[in-house]
C-alpha cells in the first residue's frame, strides 16, 4: 500500500470514523479499544469521549459509561449531547443520534 494512503488512514479522524462504524455494526469491544487509544492521544476530544461512553453502555458497563459522561460534562459543559445521553442511558437512544 502507498505510504501516503496508509498514513492518511491512520489519522485520529479515520480512527474516529472506524470506531463509529464498529459501534453501528455492534462491535462495541473493538470500538472501545480504538476509542481508548484515541483518548490516550487526545484526552480533550469530546466526541471520542462520548463514543467511548456509548461503547461501554453497549457492553452493559452502565456505571462506567455514566461516569464517562459525567467527566465529559465537566470537561465540556456546553456539549449538550452528553447531558442528553446522561439522562437517557439506553444504547438505542445513544446510537440514534
């Protein structure tokens, strides 16, 4: 594979999109691992934080998902989707957005 194409595919944006596809396909564990890696590299990325909460919820890890959303609200109080998600801890509601 051309290294320019390979480098383009290994970007945070590409990883984020891949994690979203994994979530939609029901592969929450793979998405969680990918999102944790993204969070390590960019802990202030609010969208990957939210998707991590979704992945945790899909795996039945409700308390950790809710804790992640609470941390996200502290980090980004203007991010209304996290507040909505916190009040609606059901995976189908999370993924519908």
